[in-house]
C-alpha cells in the first residue's frame, strides 16, 4: 500500500512536469541528464523520480549505460497523447486531497465540512479527467444511449448541463449541434469564469454559462434535455436539485445523468475494483463539500439503489440504467419525464 500510494504522487509529477510526454516523444533509452535536459528540469530531481519509476516497474533501467526507458505499452496509459486512456492525470487528485487533510481531520472531531474553495486546482483537474470519460465519449457512446437524442439535438432543442464545471462537455455539444441552445449552470464562479473565456476563444454563439445553485433552478418546463455529469452525489440538497430538474424539463424532456456506479451498501462493494479509492475521495472531497454547507453529504458511494429511489421521489418514474465499457466507474441514467 505504501509503495503504490507513494507512486501516485510520482505519476502525478510525471504528468504535470511533462516528463512522460517527453519520454514518449524521444522513445529511446536515455540517461537522467539527457532526460532532464530534454525536459528543461533539474537533473537531481529527475534522477530521484526515475528511481521511483524504475523500482515501481513503470520504467526499465540498464545499469551498464545508466539509461532509462519508458516502454511504449506503458506510455499508452501515461501520456497526453494517450488521451482518453491517460491514467496519470487522475493521480493528481491524490495530492489535491492530501492538501486538505488537516481540515478534514478537524471535521472528524467537530463535524461540518471543507468547502469547494479550499481545493486548489480542483476544476482544472476535474475538467481534464472528465474530458476523458465524458467529452471524448459523448459522440460514440453517451449520446446514443437515449433514443432520438442525437436527432433532437441536430433538429434544435434547449439543453442544459447542471454542475457543468468548466463546461467542456457542453461546448463540445454546442459546436456539434449549432441549431440547439445550451446553458451551463455551476455554483463555482471560478469554473464559470473559465468557461466564459473559453466560449469567447471558440467563438460559440449558441451557449451561455451562469453561476447558479443547482437547488434553485427556476426555469419551469424550459429544457428538452438536461445533462448532469458526476454532479449529484456532492450536492448540498440533491433532492431539491432533482425536483428542480424534473420541473425544468418539457413534457417529453429527459435527464441524462452520469454518476458513480456502486451499491448503496458497503457489504456489496467488497469486490468493486476501486471502492477504497471512492470512499477515500468521498471523505476527502465529495461528502465533505456537501457537509460544509449543512448539506446531506450523500457521498461518492451513494449507490445505484439510492439513486433510483431519489429519481423516483423527484418524479422520474421511467428510468433506465446503463453501463459503458470505457467508464467502469459510472452508471448512466436515462430519466424520462414521462
Ligand atoms: C465532480 S464536479 C463535476 C463537474 C463537471 N460536470 C464535469 O464532469 O467535469 C461537480 C460539479 O458540481 C458543482 N456543484 C456542486 N454543488 C453545486 C450546487 N449546489 N450548485 C451548482 N453546482 C454545484 C461543482 O462546482 C462542480 O463543478
């Protein structure tokens, strides 16, 4: 456990420093000095990092030539070029969450929570991560889950993304479906400001973003389709959010929600591939950001059983659950208003 958790920091640094990308580009055995020179980094730090990579079996080492090599089959999972299969990016979450350990520990003693604003780089890393699981998979896998959705978007509908973060999924759809109109809501001013500036850069005319609390949606029967990507389980008041979504949909409208795939009962998650990781990110982020505002603290592992109950309590009686091969961590719920 110590070795593997330690490697998450080194993988994160390999990603952020561009070391993995440099190694893939050069694709030959190199000394630590050559790697440092090519990367524009300090050789002593690079050599220590290489020690972790070699002993962690991420890279190969030849002691005669003192050269290090990233095998192409490992580069396939660790470099930006490997997107959407880059696993090094997700490692950044461990250091983001590690930075709030003192605050979370305080909550163990006194209750309460740690608010979103305390998490440095959260929206940047979240957008990078969901670019892989959501944006890169929208066209081939996610949108086709709902019958007629692609045709409707092509024809021109009103669509919203609630808890949209930096809004890359919505921008992708706005670009692909120029006859539809897209609205993104998030309560993070920082994420919405980033989205606004990106919309200008991309010169998109059919999209806009608003700072808005998801529990306070006010547009009755406005949207034909609402997307929620990974943004129910960390809500302050998820019931109010789901009721608001139900009310905001047109009569034939649908909600497409991606959220974590676990059981609601811990005993059923023993064989889940990444359950300890999910309960950890819940404690260090998803649950605590809700409790910070007196929320219900559903937690990352709120699970499919509770999700289906909550959709029904919000008025969605016609719900289909899908799993997609590219994203083993999430369920995709297609919830029709009728
Ligand atoms: C895990 S992130 C997912 C972001 C984005 N959907 C994605 O997939 O990259 C959850 C998002 O929900 C937003 N959020 C949480 N509580 C909210 C609330 N009460 N109202 C609006 N947005 C909220 C957060 O700011 C964050 O951007």
